[in-house]
C-alpha cells in the first residue's frame, strides 16, 4: 500500500475499470440486453471488482484491504462464469468471450499477486502510521 497514493494508481483497478466498460458495452447489445437477469448480474460482478479494490484501499488497513481484494477476486470468478453463460446463449461470440475472459483472468492474477505481496508485507496500512 505504500507505493499507491490512491486506488486509481492500482493497475488491477485500472484493468477492472476497462473490463466494466467493455462488459457494459457488450451487454447493451441484441439478445444480451434483453436478458435482464444475466445482464444485470454480470454488470454488478464486474463493477464489484473495481469497487472492492477501491473500498479496500480506502479503508486504510492491510487486513481490510486483503479482505476486499479477496472479494474482488471472487467477483472476477463470477464474471468469468457469466461469460460462459453469455457464450453458451450466443449473446457474445467466441472472440468477445476470449477477449473479456483474458482481461478478467489478467485481473485475477494481478489481484492475486497483490494479495500475496500484502500477506507477506510488514505494512499495516495508512491508518496505523
């Protein structure tokens, strides 16, 4: 946490923002837009990734940040699962699926690396300085 001045500095948050933008775009088209349940759920899951990274950072403590990063990682798994549904229902094509899945997978790896770093770090967070 010492190297980040704001949550916007966190590359995983930046990628999650990009993913959310792309999820909104793809889910606004054709049959996907009419499947309100799936559309709303995948949107909530993608926005949950970036929101939990931001909220965890802003809490100011290492343990809280780790907790919220874990939630963000879980939300990324949810997005990946929903992408399979969208593909199976022909709401998105294989190219869109591959692009979105790859971006989500990249976020999972980044959040995982940040979790590993924080778990081993002696940092306690800004609110404990």
